[in-house]
């Protein structure tokens, strides 16, 4: 019986795909199936997938019209037969002992979710960084109010946000019919993880890093426009608040810190307006900013937000002023300088 199903959604990744797939097939842990889902690629990704399907019987290949990474991952989940499930992005790769070590941990600790740090590899640079590097605790975490203070750092550092560097139990996914939300195009993987956490008893956080997350200069929030970004971020934020309040019953201090994420979400949605691909006029951009800041639900979240430090206080006050013109030009120039700084890196 296949023990581990590894799902890779693929879209125009031919520059990285050989390295990614090879790193999976060369694992010291062999009891796997590799599910490749091509999401309507128009480069050579299709032929690369077909090549590996012929070379290794553990490879399964599926193709669909372009419908986004969530849809492609869901196709993989529909066909997965392993006891455990893992995800890899097509432009990343992994160390050869990753699944040998993590599956052994999963069995030893009898946990429902394994989380390991990511190794950030920057294209054009020689250095690599383990992320996050500042966690104070590694080990078994009870997914309840008992260990809420150990769960919160997983959110604060964004370690919980993505599906990569983790191993899930297929039984939990199947029993509760969990899938990536295909109508959400940002933070959809965080929503999936929170849905999964609702049914977890124990999480194991290891300090061993095996997953190489390849960071490029484009394709992130800092370099591309995302339509309806605030809606997507706010949906994930609501999920996060509900998880911490209803399942973990957290302290007021943690609850205020969870609410503080709205500050980042609002500012990110404003700076997102100044990407070159945004077609909104200046009047429309200011109207967008005004509508968000005058939204009663957003106002309540901002009022509840609290985090220690001068800068968190200034960010909160910046939004609470609701000075539309000041906020508009501040976000515009912040985006301009950030983008130009990134281009020089």
C-alpha cells in the first residue's frame, strides 16, 4: 500500500520542474506516489511530466485547463491513495531525507500534522535562510487552549500559511471532505490549513528543515496586482479569529494580536492598488480606501487590534485617522520605493 501521496500543482514551471521532480523521486523514502497535476501550462511542463510518468511507475499525471493552484491541488487530493499527504510547489525542491525523517516523526509522535521550517533560497544570491529562525519551541503541541501560546507563533511567523513543508493525515482530509477553496485566490492554503486544524489533536513542530522554497523577484504581493485582495485576506482573517476564539479560547492578549493582522491586510490591499496592472483611476482608488476604512466590521477589527511596540501603534493610528488623501499618497510612495528597492536586490 502507498504510504505517502505527494501532490505537485504545475503551471509554466519548465525551468524548475526537473529539479523538483528529481528531488522527490530520489528520496531515500520510497513508499510514495507522486501526483503531477498540470494546470494548463503553455510551456514544456506537459512534456516533462509525461517523461517522468514513463520513467517511474510511482508517477501519476493529470492535466486540466488552467483553473488555478487550488483546483490543481484538489485534483491531486481526489486521486491520492496514500495514508499521508504532502504538497510541493513546482518551482521548489526538497532534501533527499525529508520524507524518511518526517514520516518517522509522524509515526513516533502519533500526531495529526507535521510542520517543518522552510529554507528560503533567493535566485541570484548564494545565501540561504531557514525560516522562521526565531521560534522558541519545537516539539509536540496539543491543539487546544492548553498550548495556544505555542500555536500562535505558527501564525505570527506565517509558518502555518502554506501547505509546503508539512505532512497531513489523509484520513482527516477524506473524513471531513477538506479541499482548497477554489474561489479564493490568495491565502487559500491558510484557509485549508485552518479547516484541517479544526480536526487535529496534536501537531509536531520540528526544527529540521528540508524544503527549499525558491524565492523569485516577481509573482509575490510586493510585485504583482491581485484583484479582490482585501476580500481574500479578510476571509482568511475571519477564519483565523474563529479558530482561536472557538477552538483555542485564547487570552485577550493573543486575541488582540490576532486582530492586529488586519492592519497588515488593510495596508497591503492599499499598496496593491499601485501596481502597474491595476486599472483603477485615482478617484476609484481613493473610493476603495474610503470604503474599506469606513466599513464597520473593519473598524471594529482595527479598534481591537493591539501589538506591543511603537511601529504597531503608529500603523494603527495611521489607519484610524481615515485621512484618505494622506493614506493614498503614503501607500503610493511606499509601493514605489519598495518596488524599486526590490528591483535592485
